[in-house]
C-alpha cells in the first residue's frame, strides 16, 4: 500500500495547459479533415482521412490517456492489441482484395 | 483485524464461515478457490447434459431412418450438444476451474487481482447458460443452426428460437473476457517475491497465454453475434445476401474468434500436462523455456489461422493457400511440447499415478487428433473431407481425447489438494481404460466414415455406412460407462473423510507446499521463491524444512 | 470500478472476508485490457466496413451524401471537447480541487448528452425520410446503399450506446467525488472512467470520416 502511494507521488502531473493545447490541435485537425474532404483527391481521399484520424487518435492516446507518461508495460500491452488488430486486417485483406 | 487474521490462517477455505450461510456462502464468495469449485460443479453439470445429448444423437444414428427422434429434433440435438460442450464446458473448462483455483496459489498470491470481478464472471456464466438453454422451453423450439450460427440460415430462414442462445453466447463471452483480463492482471501484479516470469510453473504460462486470447479474440465474436441479432430482429443489412451482404464475412468474423477458441481449449490442457509429467517423473522438465515460449507462440499463431475453416466457402485462392500454410506452422510449437514431454519422461523415475495414466492416453489421442488435423489443414485434402464425419472425428479426438481427458487428469491430480480427500486409484485407472477404449471405438469409425464421404450433421445415411455407425454408437455406450465409473469414484472420494496428505504426489510447485485443502488466504506467509518450479535437486535439500513449516 | 470501494466497506464491518489490497497500476492494467476488448469489438465492425467499402465504393459515396456533414462535424467537436473536460476533471482532482473536478464532470456529461441529442435529431431525420432498416424506401435502393445504412445504423448505434453507458458511469463518478470516495490520493476510478471515455471519443474519430466525409 505504501509502495503504491509512492508510485503515485512519482507519477507525472500533467498540466491543464498540455490538455488545452492538445484539444486545440485536435479541433484544428477535425476542421482540417472536413475541409480536405471537400477537395477531390481521388484515391487519396480515404488515405488522408485515415491519416488525420490516426494522428488525432495518437494524440488522444498519448496525452489524454497518459500512455506517454505511463510505465512501459502499458505501451507493450497497447502495441500487442494494435498488432492483433493489424494482423486481422491484413489477413482479411488477402481474401477481400484478391477475391 | 487481528482476530480475523488468525481465523483466516487457521481455517481451511471449505470450513471458513463468512457473512453468508449455506449455499450463499458459496455463490456470493469472492474467494478464488470457492469460485473454482463453483465452476467445477456447474461445468460438470453441463458436461453431463452435453454427454446425454450426444448419447441421444449417437443412438439416433444406430439405424437408418428414424430410430428415436425426428429430423428437426436431431438438428436441435447436435446444435445444443455443440453449444453446451463448446461454450459451457470446454472453453471455460480448465482455466475457469483449475486456473481460478491454482493460478494464484502457484504464483504465491492470496487471490486473483479482481476477486469481485471473478465472482461476476461466474454469475455471467450462469446467466449466459440460462439464456443459451432457454430456447429449449420456449415457443419456436430449440435452436437448430448448429453451434456455428451460420448466416443466412440463422438470421433469415430458421423459425427456431435463435436470439436467446445468441444472447447467451454473448454473455458467456463477456464472462470469458472478465476471467481473461483478471488472470493477465494477476500474473503481472501479484507474483510472490522472487517469482520471475521464468520461475512461473508452466500451467501459469499456459493459462496466461490463454487469457490473452480470451481478451483479444472474444470481442470479435461478441460483435458478430450482436450484428446477427440486429439483422434478425430489424432487418439491418449486414451479412444477408438478399440485402447485399456477404455471408463469407460472417464466417471470417466468427472464426476469428472461434479458431483461437480452439487454443483457449487446448493450451491450458497442455499446461496441466507440463505440471503432471515432471511431478510423476521426479525430474526437472526438459526445455522449460521452450515450453513456455511454445505456449505463447501457439497463442499467437492460433490467432492467424482461422481461414482454414473456410477453404470451401468461396474466399480468395490467395487467402486459401496463406491460411493453409500458416496452419502448418502451428504444428511446430505443438511438436516442441510433445518432444519436451517425452524427453522429460526419459530416464525419469516414473510413477504411474492416475493423472499420468490420463496424460499417456492424452499424448496418444492428441497425436491422432493432431495428425488428422494436418489432413484438414492441407488445402487439397480438406476439400475432399470438408463437412464430412472426418471433421467431428478429428475435433473430438482433440477436444475429448485432448482437453476433456486432461480436465479429468487435472481433477485426479488436484482433487486431494482441492478437497483434502483421496479417491480410489484402482477404480480411477479402470475408468481411464474403459474410456480410452470407448473413445476410440466412438470416434475412429467417424474418421473412416468421413473419408468414405458420410456428410456430418445428416439425419440419415446410406446402407454402406451402417456397420461403422453401429460400431460408433456402441463405442459411445462404452465411453459413458467409463465416465460413470469415474464420476462415481470421484463423488465417493469427495464424501469420504479428509485423509489426503499435503503432498500426495511429491510435486514441488507452490500449491504442494500449503495444506490440503488450502487455508483461506492460501499462505501463512507469502513465500519467497528462490528456484525454478521443477528443480527437484534443490527441493530435496529443502524438503525437511518445508515439512517443518507445514506442521508449525 | 466500484469494486475496491465496496471491499473497504465490507472489511470495516468485519464480516465478509475480502482481501484488501489496493493496486492502482493493476486496476489500470485491467482497465486497459478491457479497452482492448472494446477496440477489437469495434475493430470487427471496421473490418466489415473495409470489405463493403471495397465492394460498393460508388454506392457508399452516393449514400454518404444523405448524411448531414454539419451535424457530424458539430458532434465531432462536442466529443473532442468532452474528452478535454474529462481529462481536466482528473487533473483537478489530482490537485485536490474537488469542486472544479465535479464541474468538469458535469460539463462532460452535458456534452455527452448534447451529442446524443444531436444524434437523435440526425437519426430522426433519416427515419422521417423513410431510411431505416427494413423500410420500404430503403428496400428499393441498391444493395450497396442498404449495406451502407445497415453499417451506419449499427456502428453509430453501438457507439451511441457506449456514450450512454459513459454518461451513467460518469454520474456514479460524480457521486463518488461528492462523497470524497474519489479524492486526490485515490482517484483511480475516475481515471479509469476517463480512459473509457477517451476510447469512446477515439472510436468516433474514425467513424466520422468513414461515414460522413465520402466524396
């Protein structure tokens, strides 16, 4: 119990400013993705939309969900989960794209 | 606090009197050991129901045409047999019973990380089971889709009661997820001092790997089930071909869970085998790290081979050969395990206790199951035997001969510890023998039938299949006789006086260093782990000391 | 995660035996594992989306024009802002500012409700035009459009359900903060609820461009 409390004190206190800043970035990215969508980029439309979504989610995970400040084990776990998701998409892609 | 602490250490978990009395002391208990026993009782009940349904199915196939039930009832029989055996017995199986009971003890913890969540997951199991079986008693009739709920029959055409069993399967999945995340967290957070990952018993490794699959695979079937329910209730276009959907996508999503589920079933069994063999050979396990990593790699590879259930479904040729190739890779870690088990026995001082007899039967039966699996994993041969009796023959060798036999082995191995009582060894061994004969008589003819072209799930058959069907049915009777002998023997044991010693087999993992049955908090003092789980040479030096601690 | 709170209650009564032991990292680990299951749950639906998007790309673009981009954008901004207020409420409780933290939780709940109200109007308009699963109007459309709306309704519907669950969870958290069960040294429950809330936001970040922004 004492040990846990110590871990607590050590844990990084994230400032209000950091959150507000990431929120502003997220808002501008949201506006950006809407604006870009109105321009016809052909095959790149989906790609840009997903790229922006990926950047936004990375921001949410890193800052809002504190992965950046957590112990390494959380990063390992997250990597495992994302890899699983990636593998499923790739293997399913072999069916969908080659049918 | 002090008086309670004393209480906790001197009373065993069976005798402990908590806030609740009678049955409530069990079904509201958050003690991992009691929850393990709860699972044992409920799983065994459903197992017996499943066996009864299987018996009826086999009896129906005794003669051509109608023997005892009509075709629709037969469809319901194989569906319910599948649902009960898969979702209610073999998937929760070893992790829920023995994982719950022994994982915390083997890593030197007082309980799992989230005891209340653990109880919740048993309750969800019971509620899910009620949903899954409720279709039996409601209008529309029992579900007849097969346990795989294939689209579009399940969403559009059948008039049977599909929704309730689907909801049941969803809830059972939730229960499985909660158990999985509990075990992963427990292993990461609650290991005793000195218990590094590579000092963990191999059963813990296996259950840990299984827990990961439970966490990352089960949600996929969860969403599949929700979508089927939505489609059936509201005509939402998702999989239904008349609405532009693609039924193959359903099969993908279903097997993304249900193939890894096969490894949820077998991996913990392999873990139990890795416990029993060193104990009865009095020898350090051969290739500890290889077995530990093979558990992990089976979990990983098992996740990426689901497509081999769909070779004839019409998916792309590219993915067919990729999945076939990946399937063969699973044989490598499985082979590593069998090799290491046999190597451990080599030059060991083997004692043929009942658990080891089960393990011997397992190695043989599982090998047959595994080799017939290669026939099904190879693209070309699968096309020939797909959806024939070869498939049930194969997976019953793996599931019954593999997992269920090891489930029984685990009961015989750990029953003295769980209940503090011994069973009659001679009758136990007779039961294994009878079951072994019955099982081979039941399932080997199925392999031949399938090879000859008898399709699975058919109500009737041509005259040339008659003799093998009769042989198989008679085999089912012998198997059941063996089961009855085993169950009677075990029940008699549980009702006998507490005479089991602390360590009847001479095992050296942590559970053998606590009294039988274990006290409420498992350990008087959390042990400090100094050497590996099967280091017999260290243990013999310290044996005297342990005896001393246990008596004080 | 009301589990540990109840555990403490019980031990004070000295009746039922529960292992008291607080492990914040463990609780967070468990929560993340639960989030992975959510990720895979939605992942399954995105997988189906990928397959159909490829099969019916033109039909998807036609159908997407029927969705209201403005409403979708507003909802995106609402959810992003609610993520901010959620994070700020944790930052406030860490600094022992109880009232401020409660204020932020209330804000988060209000934003979540605003999201749901928007959603209600959006779905309502579709229903009004006869576009809903099983309707005659939809049945006359092409297969690709039926599938698009099938996915639209199930994916945004299940996401909306998660928003509602989030509202309930946050209401509990509000009570816990008010009763000092969540405080500056023990705020794990709030942090875990926050993680859940951010995940709901995360899913929407992907849903929004995939349904509303097709051209």
